[in-house]
C-alpha cells in the first residue's frame, strides 16, 4: 500500500515528544511490513525508510499529496478536507468545545471517551531502538521521564515523593532551573537533572532504576514513559488520570495495603505498579517497589505496546476507510469548556 503520513513538524525529533516518536515508529514499522511509506513533514525532515516530502503551510494539503497515494494518515487536525481516503490521529487533549472528523482515532480508550469517541489505537514503541534491558541489574534509585517543563507531568510531585522516601531521583527530560513554562528552581540535593539524554544514557539510567515516579496532574492521553519504563523492568507509581490505569493492565484487588494511619489504601494496584491521588499512599506503595517483578514488567510492555501491534491496528482502520466507511458513526465532540486542566494530587 502507498501510505502518506502527514506531520506538521520536523522529523526525526530530538526531544521526548510522544507524537513525533510515534509517527516515526509507525512509518518505520509499516515500511518493514512491505508498505511504501511517504512522509509529508516540515523542512529539514530526513528519513531512511520513507520518501520525504516537504510540508508547505501556504499550500492546501490536497495539492501536496502525490497521485499514487492510496491512504493519507494525518497526525494533527488538517485545516482542509482531502479527497483521498484518510485517517486522523488525535494525540492531544482538547479543553475547548470542538467537533472532530468522523475518521479521527484517539490514542487510548479513556482519551477517546473524554472526546466523545470510541475508536483508539494504543501508541507503540520500536523496542529494537532500546536494546536489551539488564533486568537483573542492581536497582538503586527512581526516575522521572518526560517533559519536565510541562506542569501537567508534575516533576514537582515526583521530587516531593523522592524527598519523603529519602531516595535519589534521576529526572530525564528536565533541568534544575526552568523559566520557560513555569518558574521552578530545584535545590533538593537528592535529585539529579539530565536534560534530554541520548539513547545510551537513558538506557543506563533506566536499567538501574527501581521505578518510574509519574504523578501526572492532568489526563494523560497515553504517556510513552509508562511502557518505556516497564520495558526496562521498572514498575510505575503515579496518579490514576487519563490512560494510566488502562496502561497498567488489570487491577489487582487482592493487593490491599494499609496506609500509615492504619486504614486501607484506596489505590489502583496492578502487577506493574500503583496509582493513587494521595501522596501518602503512593509513598507506601513505592516502599514496596522491590516486590514487583522486572521480567514480568518487561514481558508485559513487549506484548502490549510494540510498534508492530500499533501498525497492525492502524492497518485494520486503513482498510475501513479504504472501503468507504467512517470509523465513527457520529462525529466525536467535546461539548463543554474545561476551565481547569490540572487535577488534584495531595496528602
């Protein structure tokens, strides 16, 4: 099949942008499956597995689609309709009233539900780019992975959790001083900031981590940090917002633990981590990080979040639209304005 992936930025990405990495892995995997992949993206894009076309914002997208393309897959909401069969992946949250195209697919079940839709494809990772994890490695600290500049990722919360535990925290994707999106100067000595690491540096840190501290305070559409960390055998300790509960699999109702006051913690436990909105409960769960099986976490990530699994799911949707069917019978829509995008996380 001749497939065109359209992305309104440059590839490959040098940051931890989830959408850009997903587009790259999807295109690479489709090419490995034998499809002819084309990428229409911003100037400067270089790609070894696809034909690259430069996206010109001054021209209608319709005029930039080669005649032989059979399926167009947008990874943002296009400004104009196109005549070719198409699919649109929504990677972001919408906080204003909006109506989506009927061919819009979301990145998790919860993401779809919050936007009035039902069709989703979980993001997938090309784990071959991550090497073989050292699951038997000695685990000595915790890590935070993601864009620490974004308040919704809540690196402050991760730092506070580590401080309460008296544990070291390695922040991958942030700096000690941040003036860009919010003023933050972190003086805590047990926290080390690494900025954007190359794959080798990231792998070294994750191989020796006890777990991911990920107390997000917004509805995560997906959260690549979760399967990335699980791949390296790291359980996940965070909040039950957005897609995080569905990424951690089936809730283990047998894992009821007592909180410091003697009551029972109202937390989401699975075989791969714990989610709760209470810091005190999360601290107690993190203390038991060694009770999670690194091999089990790794196997789960490989089975559920590979780029092959993602590509196969998209190919089924491509077949639907090629056969003239919209993937939603009714256009998904957000009917109310979300005033406060940030959610509670406290004692």
